[in-house]
């Protein structure tokens, strides 16, 4: 793990605190785009040119309206043929690759450059050789108005979350025969480089603690190249904390609103598609983004689905009680509204269209989630998952469900087996694996996901003495891998499981994290010994990055978020940035191989609880289907792609 000191002066007082995503947004809009207007010329409108990576960086953080406000009228792709605008100035936000630099120089050289002047911003450090290459071309030097390193090459997936965009990290780092391969080295180094830009953006220098190899704590254990990934990553960039991932959190059913939407509704990223009835009575599809600019989404996303449903019902009731036309419609149906009813209300009450549109959207989502829960029998599956993790159920209960619930989907069977394998790896090896495959009626390809859990920490192939039978007779000692936690609030039955990072971050915060298990790359300074929350008048920041997995859908801890208008692109960020309760040093968590929605929720929860902003990063954001597919690839042939596998 890692904790960090900071030399930052930009947020030295808690009154000036700005949340992670807000800092990123302001760097792009103000530090980069607005700086090009310092010496305003007659050509006030500019062209913004970006490559594939920087386009994603920008789109995850800013909207087109934000960019337009900063004087950008045209956005172009660096690698496509572009129309010349010789009377306009251009802003280049690009990676410092040789290909990009050559393309930029081609744009600006010769007697007819594409643009009048160029402001060039690199997303990460540029090599001295490439800088020298630019300087040697005298013809373009006079046309370069600025040449800077922004050091911003990460993707804000959440107000407190980011990704380095390495979808194949699990395969490239943990896969069979990948040690010292080119993909291994490139993936590890690019991850480290992009993570470095996170700390550069926030002007913070962290103390780094990493997950030690198992052989360092147990001399009888053989060190594998997978054991050394956290050590190598910390060495490549000792601004982060790295640990093995738990194999349960990515596959267990998370019962919060956000996680269920991404797990059950076949969303593409944050895009949700649903049908509405037009004023002419026709049905048409509508696409929306479930993001923080939607105040209803921000309020519901971290709540248990039961709480979210009740909160949504209360909102509709409150709206109906304040509006006579709505009261008539509500009364007609006995205080129950269908999605179509709400759409008709939107048409009848145009002055409330924004509010009703949002409520109608989430009523539609809640109805579809309820339908999925009933169709797949997820309540029973969820209870068994929780009981397996906490040792209240074992092989007997799992066998019984696999035998009796014949309509269970192959993916849900596989998820149950993966949870069981993480708890009882010795009961999945060899012949036992074949017996489980036959019982669950799964394919050998499906079972590869279970077997490949060994690559990320579960000792599936560990030899055990004694026979095995799928018949479970005698009562055994309760065997779980998680302990019940005391809750300050009443928890839902399906909300017992919680991510391991919750315990680790709290241990770090309290100074209780094992230095043997998490050695430190750089010892903290004396000023770091205080966690920064005990009445300190000056707020310094720290960073923690690690990766561990486990998940517990919390029930009622999330407080509603309020925004001034709820619809402006930064209304939610504005409130986060001005929160006077966040006093302590930042904690950064980095998870190799993908982060889950439950872990993003932990970042929100612990920020409020510890009064320290917890920023969560990863190589990607995965739903259970994506994680299982990636596991299958760990021992696949090199030419096999994600498109070749289906669950």
C-alpha cells in the first residue's frame, strides 16, 4: 500500500479543497485551453486537435459546451485528414509519440501551414530527442506559441475514480507465458507513466507501500513472476500502492443501484437506452448517460436497490403532493405510476419536464431491474453468495442450488463456482473440477475462468490429500473468508459483503497496516505521521494506491447529494470541491486488472467517513461479464481476442 506526503500548495487549506475530478477538469479547461487566450488576438476562436487517447481524456472530464466556452469552435482528430484553417490558431493536446510529433510538424511546416499558430500540450513527458527534432526545424519555431507538458493522461470515470485504460492488463500481466514479454513490459510501464500524471496533476508526492511477494513473508513459498507484479509496479512508479486482487468482488452480485444497472442492463459504458412515448403516440428509443450531471443518479447510485426504490417512490409522491395535475393522475392509479403515465405527465406539465424526465428515466430503470431479479431468481442466488463468503453455507447448499435451480443462467452458475473456488480452492482441483463441471452443466471453456483464478492468487492446483465427493455429509467448522462487520445502520440482508479495500484503507488511515505485508518504498516524513484530521489548520495531502478485491453492497450509508441546478456540467463537482469537512490527506488506491462498482462506492463512503478524499484508480472498470471473459483469456492463445469468447 501507499500513503503520501505532498508538496502541494494549491490546496493547502481545507477551505480551498477541490475534488479530484474538479482539479482535472480545471487543468484541462483553465490551465490548458484558457491559457491560450492570455494574449488575445483577433482570431479568438481556435481549433482543438487531439489523438485517440487525449480525446478520451477530454471526453471523460469535459463536455463540448465547456470546451466551446473556452474558445474552441472546431475539434479535430490528429490522425485524420483535416481542413486547413490558415486564419485560425490551433491547440494540440497529444501524446508525445514520434508519430504524433511528425504529424504536428507536417501540419505547421512549409509555406502553407494548416493553422496560423500552434499551442502544443503533451499529455505526458516528451523525450529530449523529440524536443530536439522540433527545435531543428526552424521553419515552424516561429509558429509555435506554446510547447508544454500537461502531464495528464488518465481517464476520470467518477468524481473520485480514474482508469489508465488498460482493458487487457489482466491477460498481459497475469497471463500464461507472459513474463518478460513485450506486452508485459509495455503494459506495466504505461500504467506507471499514466499513474504518475495523476500525482503530477494534483502536485502531490506520495509515500508508497506495496504488497510484498508471499515469499518475503514465508520462506517456504516459491516466488512467481505474478507475485512480483506489485513490487515491479511500485518500483516503476513509486507513487502508488499495489496489492493482489481478491477474486470475489468482481463476480459477486452487488446490490447497489449503480452496480445492478451495469451488471443487468447491458449498458455500453454509462449509456442507457430506453423507450419513450412521443406526443403522437409513437414509441421511440432514447439514449441517456448515467453520470453525475443527473442529480437523481448521483443520489441513488450508491444506495442498496431497496433503498433506491423507496427513495424514488418518495420523490414521486412529493412531486404529486405539490402539483394538482399530478395529484389527479396519481389518485387515478392508487398512488402508483407507470413509466408511460410519467411520460404523459411530462407532456401535460412542460414546466416540470426536466424533473419528470429524470424521474421517468429512473422509474423505467427500477422496473427493468426488478424484472431481471425475478426472471433470474437473483434473490436466492444473492443469499447463497453472501452465505458462502461468510461461512454460513458450503458445498451442500451450493450442490442443492445447482441441482434444483435448473433455469439458472450459465454465467450465474459460473459466478457461484468462482466464489466457492476462492474460499475452497482445494475443492476445485483435478477430478473435482470435472465433477463440478458436470453438476453445473458448464463447458470446459467456462471452467477455464475458475481454473485461471490461480493466476491472480487462488491456489486452485494446490495438492491436497484425501478423496472428494460431491455428497456433503458431516457438519464441518464454519469456513468463510470474510468476517461480519458492525454496522452503524441497519443493513439489508444482501449487503453483508464488502470490498477488501475498505479494511485496508481504514487500516492505513489508523496507522495499523502491516509493514511486513506492505513494505514502504519511501519512509513518510514526520509531518506525515498525523493523518491530518485531528484539527490541523493546514491540509496536506497523501496518496495511497493499492489493489485488493472484495465487495459489500452497503445499504443505507449513502447520503443524498444536492446540487444547485443539477443539470450544469459541474454542479455536482462544485459541491464536492467546496466540502469543508474534507480535511485529511488524500488516499490513492490503484487496482491492477480492473475495478468494480462496489470499490468505487467504497471511495465515496470512506471519503465521508474518514474526511479524506479517497481516489480510486485502475486499469479498467469491469462488470462481472467482462471480468469472467478476461479470466478465460489468461491461458488462451496469443491471437485470441475478447470477441472470440462468449459467456
